[in-house]
């Protein structure tokens, strides 16, 4: 970025357009702006999650992810630039393996519930999926690097796993297990 924001209320967007990092202007309903907004919302949701008591390793990982999401948003605001490194995707893959090995195997679907931190991680997961869909939509109209899609796909998976980890962390005295979907199959098994 060539310059930093010194004035927030510029009024240049009053006409329904916004400036990109490369100096060009696009409509605020442009696919690129949707993708950037969804990534910004995801980053903000992670900020809410970070306001909760968390294990130190999870906190450190989420702070790193916030920086990487800022890089991704910056990359999308400057078409043709690369800010999100492909190593960031590998980092998420490594975190997925690390945290998933600590969890029991799922035998049923779980609900996005449990402890407050786990529920907030599930909200972030759904925003990550929306951000991924926005980036895919943008990619149908303009070139988007594969790393952007891959990162958001892995991140939503990781947030699911972290929600399960946070349900077990017991930092707030209510930790325990996931909240399982009360499916018809489970009801029949309980009756038998």
C-alpha cells in the first residue's frame, strides 16, 4: 500500500463506489467488494472469539489467522497482487492435523453449540464458508489465485475442529463434549 488512511470519512463513497488498494474505483456491490467484506466480517468475528478465554495455543493461532486474513483482504483489494502466501494454506493443514488428532472420532453430526467460545468458532466457520463462496463467485468473473479459495476452505474446516477443541477446553467450567444432533437414528438406537 502506497499510503495509509489518515481520513476515514472521505465522502467519496457517497455515490455507491469504493476505492480499491490499487487506486481504481468499483461499485460497492461488485463481487470483489462482497468477497472483501465477507473476509473482513470473518476477521471481525475472530476478534470477538479472541475476546473469550482461550487456550494460549489456540489464541496464538487465531491471531496469526487474523493477520493472514488481512493479507487476503489486501490481496483482493489490489487485483494481481499476492499477499497471502501459499505457506499459509500449509500452516492451516498442519493445524488441522494437530488439533484433529486430539479429538474423538465423530459418529454423528454435531450442532453449532456448546461453550460460548465453541459457538463463536462455529459462527466464524459459517462466515468463512460464505467468504469462500464469495471468492469462488469472484473467480468466475475475474482471476483469483487458488490460494485464496484453498485458505478459506481449510480455515472453515479448522474452525469446526477448533470449536470441538474449545468445547473440551473447560476454561469456563462448562467444557465437556460436543452437542450432538438428536437424529431419528439416534432416537431409534436409544429405544432398542
